[in-house]
């Protein structure tokens, strides 16, 4: 065995003559069974004729059958963890009918991880204030708000005017709607609608211009001045429920406002802890990647690059963008993904090594809970979901994901938490 570079190795392998002879006989018999030649019944062509007529094909098939077997045996003898498919070269049949060949391949990297407990990471325990709770409950109240019709009167700020509108000029494509609700004076309402609808009453017909800002979300309207014909159809008022024990009971398994407050506090705290720990764990993994230098199999990097590119393509497709519409240089795109892909692969290998050294394993019950969760989300029977996930290989990925999460939790628990460094505010230069 010889080390070429990094994770790349080379082996010289020999296949004994007796193994070649035995396999050649088997393959020749297979060819005889399928051979069709004039003057002979199917399967009855003499072996000597089969050997002469299909000599090249027989030899190729023998190599296809024996090379993987003897390569694997040699790699196991050398205690090598091969990844990917070997590149076979210099195949030679010798006079004694033995076969010799060389195989280049990559192996799973063996390394001793740098110290991974006590790693310093910035982390501050999240807190939840009374104001945070009130704001969250305020958001819930807004979501539970109802709209009630108001007797006809002039429109005021804070009213919801129900209008029908139609563009007359200024828009590239006609704008028309039989019913639109406009919050008069609302922060998201364009000034043109507020100023021209304020003071109008149900039944009024109006024509006016609306100027769309340059940074407006719809590009086809950005910076345009559109003239509308508008009919005021009615008024509505938003009624937000008061915070009371009854309100709390309507939301779920709460008896009092105090119980609702406690549940909201816990929910916000869990969200903030999850995000704060995610950031700390990312920083921790970055430090471990920087601290560990070892070669990475090229095939792992290539797979990760493909995963990143495919993920980006899916994202574009979900946004309605056809990647084929761009003249993209895929080689440059893949090369640009290489540094990030390399770090992600190294991170994965380090976490696997830590899990191995700390005996962090995945229990069947943990996988079962995740399968049950997926089944609930998809509203499918657990048996059906389990069968599907097993067949497409997702079960293995679920177990791997759980092990990664447990390993990250272990590393975070053993990390040394430091106070995050405040980022100084940079005052803007003001030129008088």
C-alpha cells in the first residue's frame, strides 16, 4: 500500500490463477447458455467456439466480477475504510493466468480531534420581560380581532374603508378589485389613498392619483403615478378582544390570564434559547473546524457541493425562477461553493468523531418519535410513513440528524460560555 496524497491511496492487487480459471469457467458457461450460432441449438454451442467467439467479452466480465472482490479483500486486510469507487488501472493478465492491477481510491480520514470540551463560545442566557409578554399577547389579540360594520358616516383615521377600485391610467396592467379594505392613516397605506378617502362617506365615488414609491414591492408599480376610480362601499371597525380569563380559556388549556402569561413567557424563552444556542453551537463548530487540520476525501466535498447547488436550484424554483433562463457557468458556481462545502464536511466528520469517542448513540425510541412527528404533520398513518422513509433512505438520515443534534448538545453543555462582546455603534459622519 502507498499513500498518494491526502486521503488518496493506492494498492497493488493480485488475483490468483486458480480464481481466474474458476471464474472464467463460470462466465464461459453463462455465455454458452445465451449463445446463438447457426447450426447449433440454443445453449449447445461448443465451449471451444464460445471461448474463441467471445474471448474479449468473457475476459471483461471475469474482471468485472473478480476485481471488486479482491480489491475489497485487500483493503480489508490493510484495514482501510474505502470511500467511493476505486480507479482501477494497469490491469495485466500474466502467463500463469493470474491477474495484477493497481487501484487508486480515497479512504475515510483517521484523525485524533483537537480538545473539544471547554471550548469558549459567546453565550448569554436569554431573558423575557413583561413588555415582551404583553407584545406577544397583543399580537395574539390582533390575530383574534374581528371586523364589524359601522353605520354610514365620514371616514376617519383608524377606519377600515371598504372600497371598489379600478385604475384609469398610469398602470402598465389594469388594476381592478370589487372589494378592498383600506386602513385610513395606516402605516402600510399609501398616502394617496388616505388623503383622498379621508372624509368621504359610503356611496361616494371619487377619482384621484396615487403615487407609488420608487422602492415599492411590486416592480411594475414602483415609481408610477396611477389614477384610480373608487367607490366607497362601507365602513368597518376592528374590535380587538380584551385580555380576560375568558380570552385565555378561548386560546387553549388555560384557566386564567396568569396561566396564559406563564405559557407565553415559556414559549418566548424557548424560542430565544433555541436561537441563542443555535448561534453558539455554530460558533463552537467553527472553532473546532479551525482547530482540526486533516485531509478530506474529494468525493465528500463534491457531494456537498452538489447538495448546496441543488438546494439553491430548489430555492430558485420555489421563487418561480427558472435557472435555465440564466446563462450560468456551473463550473464557476461549483468552485465558489467549495470553501463552504469543505468546512461543512469537516464539521460533519468532527462531530462523527466526537460522537464515536463519547459513545453518543441514537435510540430506537428517538427515531420512532421523529417518525410519529412526521406522520402527524403529513396526516398519514405511522406505518405508511415508516415504510416510505425506510425505502427512500430517509430513516438513516433521521438517525444521523438526531445523533448530530445530541452531539452538539453535548459540546454546548461542555463549552465554556463567555459574555458576548458588544458591537460598538459607529456614529455616522454628518457633513454640515
